[in-house]
């Protein structure tokens, strides 16, 4: 599924920006969206566990998690980018634009809903 999302992001970037780097931009965009999704999950878990995390700890934890996402996607997607594109170029293209735009809109929406309604600010 991640490979398919990467391929769809690649196609969107490639069609909208002609002289840009579509592989790198879709890699960074997918890492960012995965980070938003993990942030949403962590926010929901923190809401139910009522654990108070300091700001410095949450920033450090976020950087570590984003680094793990970057490394995972580097070895899972970036290294195999030509294989992924050739694999999905051969498949029929039905409603894939809908998939990627739904994923983007839902990722942002759920993140901001969790941030606004479930995450509490605890000043020190």
C-alpha cells in the first residue's frame, strides 16, 4: 500500500511540476504524511492514557520517530524507486488519484481534529 501511495504521489508531482525532482518530493511528502498519521495515533493513545509529556521530550521523540520514518522509507521506497514505477506503470490506472487525495485530506483532517480536541497543553 505504501508503494502504491508513493507511486501516486510520484505521478501527481511529475504531472504538476515538470522540471522538479518527483522521486525526492514524493518521498519527502510521504514521510511527512506518515509522520502526521503517527502523530495522530500518539495523540489518541496519549488522550486515553492521560500521560503528561513535557515539550522537550515530545520534540525529541518526534525527531526520533521522523528519523525512523525517513530511514524506513529510504530503504523501502527510495532504493527501489525505479522498480516501483515500472511495477505500477503496468497496472491499470483506476481511481488512483482519488486514493492519494483521500489519503492526503484524511491525514491532515484527522491530525488537526486530534490536535484540537484530544491533545491538552500542560504548561510547566
